[in-house]
């Protein structure tokens, strides 16, 4: 019930040059209780975002004339921490991976089913709501990493690691279950709030980004976060 109440006041921004699709999605999502704004280009979106309060979630098309969705996403992160769902061409795996690496939360191939998009939107918003109501607990300190769920911050020594919301949740899940193998199915359900689908690489990309950011501060992240081939990932408890 609480998740449904969240949708009644959530503001969405659709950025897509396909006017017909945007109009269809707006009509459907407004009917589901959202307040939806549509814009036709990255340039329009930049102007809109500079003058208006950020929405609760952005639906962003990757391929647009002029500035692409990927370029806009790169400019928005990390300045704007609004959840982003990308709309991509069905075969554009490289664009999907790039989008996730730039800080998108999820993706959906076009032409998209409005009902599936609605499910993804609700999942991302549900995750955001959970993050803002997380019960304060003692920071997790393992293998030289301090993760604080109260402030949603991660430190290695005195260096703060700038993780996106999704990356933070991935690391949190792995550290919570340190020593155990966490399956990709479980990570997808806990972090993205949806089921893992065939050829879905979203979690793999988020884990890769966490590793890269930890490696940037001299942690051997490939040794710290092990890939268990065909199963998932394991956070290793390192000793000094």
C-alpha cells in the first residue's frame, strides 16, 4: 500500500524525441497516478532542469538528435542524483552498458511495453523510498572499507568513495553477506527490485563500477570482490 501511495505524488520526466511514444507513456503513467512531464531533446531537458525542481525519476532515451541521452546523463551525474531509467534500442548492448557505467539505475529496450516500464518505475521508486527510511545501524567496517548506511557514505581510510545509489546498494549487499556467495539473482532482486532476466548484465556492470572505484584508491578490488563464475559474487574478508 505504501508503494502505491508513493506513485500518487511522484513526478516523472520523460526525455525522448519520439513525440508519439512520449504522449502514449504520459497518458498511461498519468492514469496510474504519476505527474508526468515530456521533453523532446537533451537541450530542452537541460533548460527545464535548470529552472525546475528535479523530478523523482527520469526516463531517458539514449538516441536523440543533437546531444544524445548518454551525453546528457554524463553531464547530470553526479550533480543530479535523480534515479534514471534508460530507453535503448533492442540490440544496443554497448549503449546500455555505457549508460549503467555513467550512473543510470536501469534500462528498458524500445519499443517498450508501458506495463513493464511502470513495473521498473515502481521498483526504482520503491528502492529510493527504502533508502530514505533505512533504520540507522552501526557502520560496516570490513577489509579496509567503512560503509555507513545512515549517511550512505563509503570510506577507504580518509578517502570517500563516490558511489551512485545503485553502486552503494550493491556494495552494501556484498559486505552484509561477506564470505558468502551472493547470486546474481539475489543481487538483482535486492538492488534493482526485479527478477534477473536472460542476458541481463545490469548487476555485472554495477559490480564492475564498484570494483573500479575501489581500485582507484589502491584497493585490489578483483581480489576483494570475487566473481563466482555462473553464480554471482563474493566479498572476501581480507586480513591485515
